[in-house]
């Protein structure tokens, strides 16, 4: 095997693509800050039990594990930063007020999360802690759309769901509650024959509602349809009311509702959403409410947020234009050094040609040069 061969779904990022990703990261973090979000930087490695706290069994399969040579305990390489940020809010900051936190960093997955997905996403996201009202959910959805707009994407489909619908439907049916993991898988796959078989022994009202969920997918009118076909349970009504309110807050975005799309069912506690854009087969951003994650860290806090993969998002951006730069000769003369320093302090890119070599860059177009003329170093156009 060649020494330069990388593992599957792991890739280097070359200069022009790396610049797109980094410039987008800076724009997004600046936008988060304009909303009042504070940047945190969780560690790449943690003890495994901390990474798995409140994250569900599926996260256990996504985490690379290793043994800490100092303590002998099992550690994990983070596959998601959300629980880490929840730990920071609950255990380290320990504030009573509303807290807005954001983050950006690499995560590592044992398997790719979707078609053509990398196993090393560059995750960026924002979270609000301490407010249980829908105002926080609405702000997070607004921030998702604002983030995608910064990347030049205005055609977005926001797909909404609510875990409260399923939980309310099975709450009074003991057999259904025992089968919630199987129900989750069948609903996610919209496997109606499988649902018919599994629900044969459920209470009639429970069975009828569960069989209706896979067909409750479409535009905002699905909310009215769901009110007609689903049982008039307080939990169902409350969940549909919340979805209805958030749909009206979204504005001009294309909104769909899928009451059977329960990805993250065991992790989330309320509204969930996924953002889809033309050109990507997978959701570009996912988020929702997860009020119970902080409990495992000793402090329950209402929480909602979202995250996205900067690498996937950057793939949608046009090829970065080469940046204008200045070519300068190599030399140690004080006047030359002063001229180069002045140009760099003014924000210019100045590339010195090393003796005997030509410069080759993907990113820079040297359209000017520093030349010696009439006893002075001056800037001259190469056009």
C-alpha cells in the first residue's frame, strides 16, 4: 500500500478549497457573534462516558475509541460537539441566565453519515441554553437560514418534525412504549407493512395513529391534515401548535413537514429540523430541541441548537478567484525590506521570489511587482 494513501472517506483539503472553508468559517462565526453567541473550544478527546452522555446508542457506533495511556480508561474521539457544549454550559459555566454558545472544529466518524460524506466533517454550530419557549427555536431557525445566505444559498428547504407527536401517541399504550425502538426504525423507513405487523397488538387508537404518520408528509397544510387524522391528545395538539407557530416564523423559506422523520428521536425533546439545499444529497444542517442532555451533567437546562458541516457547505460555493498579489525579489536591503513590510501592513500579499526558483500558486495572481527604479523601490503593474 502506498504511504500516501488515505483511509476511505478521509481526504486532504488543498489550498483553494481550504481558503473557501476558512473564509466561510470566519463569516459564520462573526454572524453568530452578531447575535450574541460566545465561542467555546471543546477538546478533541474525552472519556467515552462523557461523550455518550445523553447522546443515544447510535453515537456509540460512530465514535472511534482508544485507551488513555495515562489513566487506562477508554477515551473517544468526538463524533459530535453538541454534548460537549452542553457539558460546558451545565458544568463549567453554570450560569442561571440564557446562554448562547457557538463552536467550530473537526469531528471524526467511524462511518460516513451519508452519500459521499466525509468521515472528518468540520462541524460548526450554535446553541441556546436556558429558555424553554419557542422564541429560542425560532432564533435558531433564523440563524440557520442566515448562515446559508452568507454562503450564497437562498434556495433552502426546511424540513420540520416534532418528537412530541410520537411520544404522545404511545404514552398510554404500554406495549407500544416497549417497542419504541422498533417503531422509530419503521417510521424512519416509512415501512407501512412492518408497522402493520408490529402494531397488531396495540390499542386501536394507537395503531391507527401510528399507521397514519408515514403519510403525513408535505407542505404546511400537513398540520391541518394531522389535526384531523391524529387523536386529540394534549401532547399531539401541543406539538402541532408549536410546528404551526414555527412555520409562520420562517418567512420565505420553503417548508415541509414530515411527522415520521424521527432522526435523533432518543436525543431530541421537541421540534427537530433539517435544511436541504440543491446540489447536496444529505441535509446541510440539522438541529432541534434537546432539553434533557444537561441532566446527565447534573443540571437540566432547556436547550436548542443546530450544526452543519463546513466542508459540505463549501462544496456548493464557486471556485475561489485567485487573489491579487505582489511579486518582490529576494534581498536584505533595508529599503527593500521596508517597502515589503509597508505593503504587507497595508493588507497586501507580497511573495518574495526565492533565488533560483519560480513561484507556483493556486491562490495568488501576481499582477504587480516591487522593482528598483531610479534609486527607489517602487510598485509597478505587470499588466
